[in-house]
């Protein structure tokens, strides 16, 4: 079975929602839990969908 980064993060969120996932060293060592990371990534995905990005090959934001 091949796991994507998304799969691994989702599993980590499900198993350890309150554990630290990221530490922002440039922002006073601000910590983000797996639950917080899940929330932020869902917000980002919903923003891309609202901009018209569709799932599938060839989908990439253009800046």
C-alpha cells in the first residue's frame, strides 16, 4: 500500500490530535497540533475550491 503525505497526516491527526505537529521557530516557537494542522489545511483546501480549483490531474494554482 502506498501512502501519501495526506494519508500520513490524516492518520497522525486521528491518532494524536493534541500532539505537536509543527514548530514555527521564526515565530517565537509557536506550536501547531495535528488537530490545528488539519483545520488549517481544510481551510486552505476550501479556499482553493472557492477559487475554482478542481480535483484531478493538471490542477495547480497559478499566481
